[in-house]
C-alpha cells in the first residue's frame, strides 16, 4: 500500500499538466463549484482561465488540435504543474464535453480544492490539488477494501494490479474516477456486512454512470442470498439515482451534435468495436493520456498475459450469488458507450478504459473466494513480472517525450 501511495504522489507531482485524460475539463467544473459559481453547476462552457492554461503548456496532438498549445520537448514537461504560468491571450470559447457528467463527484472535490492555498488563483495549483484529492479518495477506498476483503493471496494480486500504469493514471489524475472507486469500495463493504448497500449503490451511480454495473450486481447478489427486502430497496435507490440523472443532466453528451452511427456495415461495425475494445484495454492497463503513446509488441504481449490472469481469477467469482448480472451490465454499458462515442465524436476507438478502475473494488471481491486459495502463487508471481515490465515500457517513452 505504501508503494501505491508513493507512486501516486510522484505521479500527481511530476506528470505533465493536463496530460491526464480529460483533466482540464474535469478541473473546469470543480473550479466553478470551488468559487461558489452555482449558476455554472452544469459546466457546459470551459472556463477561460483553464482554456488559457491549456494553451500555456506543452501538450499532445489531441489538445494541440483544439487549443494550439506547443508540443512537448524532451525534458521540459515533467513537473511543469509547479512551474507553469497562465498565458494572457484568451482562446476561442470551448464547450466542456464533461458537462454531461453528474455533479456529485465535482461537488465533493470542490471544497478541498477551494481550501488549497492558491488553487482558486491558478489552474495549475488547482490541478495539483485536485490530483491530491483523487489520491486521497483512492487511498480511502483502498483501505476499505483491505479491511473488508477476506485474507488470501487475492489481496497480494490486487495490490500488484493497482500498481499498473493505467491504474495510477486512472485514479490519481484530476477526475471523478477516484471518488467513484471509493464509493464502489463502500458498496463492497456494504455487501460484506449486508448493510448500507442502498446508499452506496445510489451514490456510486450518481457520481459516475459506470457505477451501475456493480450496483445492479449488488442487487442481484442480495436477492440470491435471500435478502430480498434489502435487494429491492437497493434497486429502488439505484433507479431513483438514474431518474435524478435523467431529470437533471441526461445520460448522453447532449452538448455535442450527434452523428449517424452504425452506418459502416457489419464489417465496419465489428472492426470499430474491436478498436474500442483495444482502447479500453490499452488505456486501462498501460497508458491513455493526450499524447497518444502506442504500445509495442512487448507491451501488447504483457497486457494480454495480465488480462488473461485477471479473467482466470475473477470470472469464477461471477458464478456465485448472481454476480454475473453486474458483469453483463458492465459489458453492455461498455458497448453502449463505444457506440455512443462513435455517434458523438464520429470515430471508433476513442473509448478510454480508465473508468474500469472505478469497478475494481467489486472485481477484486470476485477474485476472493471463501478459502482464499483461487489465486495461485504463480498468478501473483506472473502478475508481478507483468506489472513491473509494463511500468518500464510505460516510463521509457514518457521519459523520451516529456
């Protein structure tokens, strides 16, 4: 756990400003709330100071296309979150595509960022503060998992998995994913004690819609365990949360004009879904970011091995207590998001997998059998090698570019 938190702190301090996926767009919403701008709670427009901050620092090709920021120069970007100053030239008005996200995760981060010295005066200080908030939310969720999960080798396996580069990027960057991870951990604690599930399932969904998978999985599990009133109460709470999202936000990126989808024919759709699946695995296990790093053959082989081990230790846990319901919802939701992204942005493959880590406490619990013996010593040993090697293959191109 100490290694996880130390790695997260180093990432928060050294990873280039806004290189974490979607960071400026999440940050814009938090800063609006931190300043008490409740009239901007929907966050449709990107803040001008965040816009100017993006243009003031080096960035990857995706952000360059939208904001005209300069490219990275080797050795000049690491740690620039502390050295950067916001430029003076205003940019063109930009739409914040994270405006479709529920407000709860941002409302929880806003007081922390508001109290951080200098955060409301500088988007770069606020960015670091937000990353630290994410790290603390991740640490809290991790502590809950270690407390409530039964002993066994699955604990060692899970801790190693959380050292993957994609986990660090997904849970320590400035976003609402770490808060979602925390609420999933609280849901797992509720399942272990069969209490509090209604609250944590509903709050998880109200924080980030991918929380629907573990939430409905929890409902099914409680039902199969004979706790049917509690299962029904949890389902009602989840549906109420979804209804609240529909009433206040909608579930899609309504700020963008939709484009025709599924018009490529069967082969094009299959290829497109394969690209999206690759994007999920690559960004979840290795690296997302705005720079668009591409893994080499070694990294792809390592990710395949790591994913295979994860499936071996997790899938058997789906057979108990109707837990498979949550997995079905997760798969269906991922497909829906992949198709939705195609309709919003007009391309396949732009689906990031960092939100996979918001499910991890629930997936971790699936790996924990009663005897604590499903995870074999060789699973742990091979996972350790895969994680170490993927960190090396992630750091090498990052050092060369940043």
